[in-house]
């Protein structure tokens, strides 16, 4: 997914890689006036794996999104 001003995103940040389920994921964080976005991705057994989180800014703040993501992402396990 392209995250840039042309696509309507005000802020895009490439965060440090993280490891979940023994796999290293990239992490891109973006936002537009209405949405918080966290995009994680990796390659497992030759297949691209993407986990995309999108939250409406009117419903949650960034701290709440981080709390949810930080609870769920560590439970990731690649399929066998």
C-alpha cells in the first residue's frame, strides 16, 4: 500500500522492525484526517503476510490503538 501525501496521508513513519512468531515484520504507521493506520508485513514460506490495522480517529486516540495492537500482535503465529 502506498502511504504518501498524494494518497491523502498527512504523516507516514517507518518504525523499527519487530519480531512476532519468530518472523521479522516491517512496521509503517500513517494517518490521515480520519484514520490511524498501522501496517505490518513479512514473508513466511515465500508468502507475503500483511496485517493492517485501521481505526477511526473520532472513536479512539493513538494511545488506545497502541494498547490494542500491543496486546494482539505478540499472539501472531505463522501457519504451518
